[in-house]
C-alpha cells in the first residue's frame, strides 16, 4: 500500500506542477502538450532537447520553465569558438595563495539553458557528457558535484546546416526526450499578438515554485509504482527498435530507464500512484525517436524514426492486467 506521506506528496506535486504549467503557458500559447512534456522531464530527472525551426519559441520555452522555478539558472550560447572550459570551468593560479583556484563554469546551475547546442564543436559538446549523466564535473583530477535539481534544456535548429555539428549518438542518448514545438494555431498566434505584442513575454514570468519543492516532487515521483507487466512492456518496446529492419541503431538500455522514469512522472502529474501502459505509449516517441538511426533504404523511403516507433507501439501487445502496487513503494528498474 502507498503510505499517507506518499499520497500527500503526490497531491503537492499536482498542485505545484499546475502552478508551473500555468506560468509557462502564459508565455507559450496553445502548446499544452509541449509544456506537459517539459514538466515530465523535469520531474523525471532528465534533460530536454527542443528541436524546431527558428522563431517558434524554443529558447522562450526553456527560459520560461527556468524562470518559473526559484533556482539558479545559466544560459549558454553555443558558438563554434566556445571552449569546453567555458562550460565546465577552469583552474586559475592565485598569485597570493600560490595555489590553483577552481572557477566554476556555466554548467554549475540547477537549470542550464543551452541555446543552439549543435553550433559548438564536438569537443565542446563532449564537455556536457559527464555532467548530464553523472551530475558531476571532473577538472584536473578533482570532481565537483552539481546542484540538485539539475536539468539541461538544449535547443537546436534541424534545418540549418551551415556552421552546425550534428549531435553525436552519445550526446543524444543523454537527453531523456526530444520535443518539437511546431507553429501555433491562428487563434494562438492572434492571442500572442494581443498579450505579448507590446512587451517581452518573459518580463511577467515570476517564480511559482522553489528548487527545494522540485527536489521533494522528484522524490515523490520515485514512489510511483511500476508493475512487472508494465516494466516488461517498456523493455519489449525498446528491444523491438534493436531488431527493426528500418533501423541501423536501436535504443539503448538507458532509453528503457528514461522511458520508465518519464512514465512515472506522467502518472504522478495525473495524480496516480501507478503507471499505466498508456503512459508508456504516450511517451514512447518523445523518448525513443531521437536515439534511433534509420538505414539508408529507410531514408530513401522517407521513413522517419517517429513512424517506426508508432509502428512498434501498434504491434507490441499491451499488458493486462497492470498489477497492483507492492508494499513499501515502487521497485525501480
């Protein structure tokens, strides 16, 4: 059975998440599913990749989410001349102390907004690998822990090739989910002109949650139960990507972990103490598609990873029954 404290935490989670959602939606008009996915990744302790054409609000979404939480925020503008030390930090010799002193880089924040991440060289991009996976930075043999919560929200433009470097597989695999905002509807665009036509949209965004609240909510998400059939269902979906004839690279075991963690967060946002197969299905494309590499023939046939994931979800049997929560909370993967 779920304890009373866990139930209270889930109630607090939905209340706090609703405040953050409303705050972000005041800036991002007409995209509730995008805002929800952003919150899901935050509560699942993941990182978010926002990929879309210029001018649809990629950076605005990232900054609106960051400003809605009272925590440390750093923004990194990725450029070809950006160095790894600009991100991680550098040891500087102190003449008075006759010793080296570490100067933290921009990665030492609770929410890091990386704008146009694919404009930096692969060497600079690799500076994020350790921090995104292990939540620490190693400089000159010394390891420094990053604050909690910690989330990287990166944006990239998928259509512009001049002066860009494609994200390597190891980098993409560290992002829990990828989202595309897309163009707003005509009604949402008209509302945007009325509300934000005179002043910058982010000027009115105020913190509606504190960092320590987010840490508690993350702990509450961990208590959400994932039954054995749902776990096997998630594994079956990911395993199918490794055997699909249209893919030359399937999803990694890390993808399975990310899919289940995101499903836990999605269930918690709905006020549920257990994960349904529907949670896994809904998140499958956002969590898996950006990790997959299609074959040359699939590219010629214009088969996208999203289409492959949709096909896998359609063909994979859905578990029934879901199972019931076990005493003592959830058993994580």
